[in-house]
């Protein structure tokens, strides 16, 4: 943060908004109180020029002019924010999530309210109302969804403060809705073996999806984005370099991941490498012999008959839940993501250190891993006590 000459204000770069922000002090001629005017711009020079013009108006005895945006509503501001700031700076799924939250849960309640009219109390009441009757049919909205809406509004109001439309963010002092922990379903080894057997009988593709999921803990979009070029067959390594996402605009390959640590390299067992090597040989054979091979630039491991990449959402719902689980005689409570949870749980139960597991999963921090798999901690604690018992009281 760089200070300017006394009275000229402060200019700094806000990383979250990717804009320069200037805070210029002035004396309100009606109340005599000292206030600050926030001005934003793409460059420091732009902010400084705006601030100097603002100061000139005051020096000439002008009453602080009313901003043309003083009466802007949340709907007007958020529509512009989504289009101008969000669309071109985030992944397509993120944009669709924001737009859907606005259209379904914010617009019906808050769009016509002026930005300047929002209060902490009013917003807290709104969040509570959503949690009790936020769905279209009047039923409860999941606490995680409500809290996601809260985070979105907090971000929107932060931009409004940065744009000089508000002095403070009214969402800051609201409280998130309490979330009950979501139970994690872990496959037993016998259930995994049955599922793998059924998947193998269905197709090589189904088998590889299930096999890779349990062996690596990868997310389904990461598995479907895998190409053979991401495998180091000599060092037994698989690198996560891209994902396949399903959106309202169809499925697409996305060369970014959920977070910075999701792009990672995972060491895997020799048997899986051998299976992938055989699959690669079959892939190359099909590539040469299939007449209508559409995919020319990629070599996807999980592929359609023409070499194109598959839809992870379709597989998760239609293949995994409605075919593989049913034919395996397993409970429909299982989700595909539980393969990932099972991978982590099994490793924890084998006393693999939490940092290694966190890195394999691509979690942003160890804290996320610990919070997610807290159900395993009591078993680990017992293991620690047993180990300490052997040290402190060795057998005679």
C-alpha cells in the first residue's frame, strides 16, 4: 500500500478485484464530519486523476455531488457484475453456479432493493428464510447452498465497496447457517471387489473408471480428462493436468482444476500401470482401424467409440448408480465420489500420514483432509495409544 501526500488519500491494488482502489478523505459540508471517498480504476494513474478531480470539486466549494449510481439496485449491479467481471475471469461451471444462484435465489427476493438499503439484520433474516423455505416448492434449502449464496453476496458487496457505491460490506457481520456433517459412505473391500467384477463384465471403459477411482482417489472429472500422455509408464506416475466438466453448454475439457493443488502427480501401483499399458495398446489399435475416429488431437483413456471424451455426469448417474451398483447388489446410497472417500479412508486406516493423503487427493490444505475424514480419527487415536503402549511397557 503506497501513501500519497497528506490529504490526497491512499491508493492500493486489490488482488481480489484486480483493480486499484483509492481512498480520498473529504469533509462533509452538511455534517462537518470527515469521510472517505472510494474510487477504483484499472491503473493507479486513473485512480489518482479521478481523485484529483474529486478534490478540485471540493476545493471550489462544491457540495459533494451525488453519484449517479447511488440509487442502483442489487439486480442492476449484479447483472452488470456477472457479465463484465465474472464471465471472462472464471471457469464456465463457476459462472453458471453464480448465475444460477442469482437467478433462482437472489433475484426473486433482493433484486429490486437498492444497494444502500441493505443491512446486516435484513440479510441475516434473508439467509434464515432461505434455509427454511428457499426452494421453489417452499421446502428447505440445504445449508451448504444458503452459505454458498452468502459467500456470493459477500463477494458482490465487496466489489460494490471497491466501486465506491458503499462504505462497508453489510454481509461481513452476518453468520453462516450451521451445517450438519454429511455422512461419508465407505465401501468395504468385498463391495469394491464385487463392483469391480461387474464393471469389468460391462466394458473395459467402465472397469478402468472404477479401477482408477479407487486406486488414485481422483475426482470423476479428473479421471475423464486423463490422456495417455499423462502417464509415466516407467515411473508409475499419473499426472492430473485437466478435467472434463459438464455444464448447461455441454461437456468440455478444462485445462484448469478445482484449485492450485489439484494439478498434481500421483504414484500408483505397478498392476494398474500394466492394465493401462494394455489399454493404451488397444487404444492405438482402434485409432488405426476405426473408420470414423473423430478425435485427432487427444488420446483419452476414458473414451467413446470414436475416440472423443465421455460425459462424467452421465456416467455417474446412468452407469455407476443405475447400472453398476444395481447389478452389484450394492446400496443406492453410494455415490461415485465415495470411491474417492474410500481411497482416503483405506489409506488412513493403514496409518499413511495425512500430508501424503492430502497431496494425493489434491486438497488445498491438510485441514480440509482432516475435516473431511474426521470419522477415521478415533481409529487412528487407538492406533497411537497401542503404539505408545508397546513403547512405554514393552513385553518382559
